[in-house]
């Protein structure tokens, strides 16, 4: 029973990076990682750990990139990521999510090669946003469409927390969280799990009733003797 319940609780990490630019030689200058547990049957998401840090790169920050995230070289000078903390969190994750995972993945795998062995999901392309009526699948616009506000757009931690809030919301037509759709969890799978739990509960109740009856019979027999 405990094993089945564990199967319905998945631990993942949503991450986001800000970089010096878009090219192969560019580097991460801001990294945010939020570990969460998702109860599939109850459709609830709970944050259990997080990390955010800045990092001084070995190359210049492209002016175009700085215009988007607002991170100058002075803000990251002398900064380093806490690799042990990052690896500890990554080690607990069964899967990773990023919005536009193709972009973040190549930068993250360069710094933390162990992430190559973890399954990745993309919240931008893994959900059919445009088919749901949204004009854009960009994170900032999707958050705005869902009434989600963050202090600073295009900053790693704000984007991660906003994205998790987005994934926790329900698709109006399907009635299930976007995260369930992203992970490929079908509604019938959840229903089967609920039915299985109900069946086990009824079975346990039946066993207890039989045990009580036997105890009563034994008590009556001993009383007669």
C-alpha cells in the first residue's frame, strides 16, 4: 500500500536560468531550482526545497541578454553557485521541468552533467497552450493570462515560482491541473487509484468485522463453558 501511494506522489524540480547570451559559449549567471512533491491522486503540489544563486561567468554578458534580465556584470562579480546544495536538490528529483527546456537544459547539463540521467519535461512545448486558446506559450504571457503576478519578470526564482503556480492551475475544459497533462497523467489513472484505495479500505473493514465476530463467538463459547 505504501509503495502504491509513493507511486502517486512524484518529486520533481522546476528550474530556470538566466545567461550571458544565447550562444554555445555563453554561461549561466543566475540559477533557480525549486523541488516539489506532486500528489497525483489529490492533484496538489507542495514546495519542499529551493535554491537561488548568482554566478560570475568567464565571458562578457551580451547587451541584448542584459536588456532582458537586467543582470549586469557588477551584480554577479565574485558570485558562485553553491554546487553542493544544487546537487543535493537535483539528487532528490525524479524529473526536471523548465519552460523552454531545450534552452535551459544545454546550459544546466554543462555545469551539472548528472542531469543528463534525469528525465526532462518542457512546460512550454509539453502543453498545447495555443489549442487551449492562448495566443502565446511564452511564460510571461501565460502568467498574465492566468492572473499570476511576480515581482520581477525574466528573473530565475520569480519565473520558477510563477511557473509552478501556473502548472498547479486547472485546465477549464479537462478539469485537471496543467501539471498532470505535462506529466502524462490521465484522469482514468487517478480514478483507478482512488477505486483501488476504496477497494483496499473495504477489504480491511471486512477483515476487521470478521475478526470481531470471531472474538464474540469465542467469548460466548468460553462463557458457556
